């Protein structure tokens, strides 16, 4: 993680003097643009045509794809790129988030309010599941930058206060909190808290990691597929897991 380079990328995209009134003037969503400049300050590396596709970044040696979600959309890209290039998929995750509402009629902005939800890297597993067949490819790596962000939403929802069902307008990164990296299968061990017992269930993982049970099930599904953990039986209605012997 390079905080100085992140600040430089942020200032390059949004400008140190850019005011809130300028939100939405960019052709490219702000998070995507900032991360592209963070991971490749040289614009000559941006939007490079390869294998009948356009790579977000091509350094001359590796490809970096910045994906805000919907990993199923990059399956065909991965199919083409992974045969010849190392590929890192960058999936930004909001860590601390402040919400700001935009009145579509007046353009007025609300005061920002801090969201009670704190993001973490476990949120990436829903997307990893979408490209599960590719996860064992040695050329595929992941980076999950956790960022503090201001999220601007339009007051155009269906509820009386127009917030439920509203559209996100943009996210403006404030700071880079952490980068979670997966370069080899052993790196998946970072998602298993040290407090877990030697034999554990998804319920144990959910409790120790403080994540929903549904997320814990998804994490262990991926870790089992990657042969990081193995199933050794059942405990009630839950599968019982342990870390694979060659990773102990």
C-alpha cells in the first residue's frame, strides 16, 4: 500500500480544488479512474487493446483489471488473457462510507452521514464465486483495496423519502485504508481468524470473523475448492472443516 501514490492519483483525477458541485462531471466513474492512476501512473498503460479486448492496464508484463462488481462480465476476458498474461483483478471495497444525497430537481446536497456498516474483504467472496472455475489458474491474482469513501446517491427511489431503491451516482475515495492481496492459495488463510478451533464449521467462522453465516458458507465453499481447507465430517447440520495438511 502506497498512501502517497494514492493521494497523487486522487488529486490527479478529482483535483485538490474540485468542489462538490463538480461531482459527476467526469466521463469515467471516479473510483475506477483513481485506481487506474494509482496502479499505473503512466497513462500509456491505460486502455490497451489485447486479444480483441481492452485491458484497463497493461504494464508490458501483466494485466490489471479494475472491476467494481459483476465478475461474471469478465469471464470471457479472463478466458482470453490468462492463457498468455498474469492478470490481477482489483475489486475496490468501501471501508468507512459517508452518504450524501442529491436532490435531482434542485441539485442540493445533503449533509454527509456516516454509514453504520464497515466494509471488509469478505465481501469479495460473492464475486469470487462468479468466476470460481478460474480461481486455480496460477496467472490469476486479486487485490481488494479497502477505501474510505463519500457515496453520492440520487433521491429518486420509490419510498416516501426517495431513498429506498435509489441510484448511486458516484463514489469519491477519501483515503486508502488497506489492501488485501491474494497471489497464491496460501493467501486465502488470512480469511480464517486465529481464534478458530482446529476443527470448525461455517457457524464458527461467522462468529469469529463477525460476518453473516451466508458469507461464511461462501468463504468456506471457495477455500474448500482451493484445497485450503478440507471437509472432515459434519457437526449437526454443518460441514466440519480443518486446514489442509500441507498448509498447517
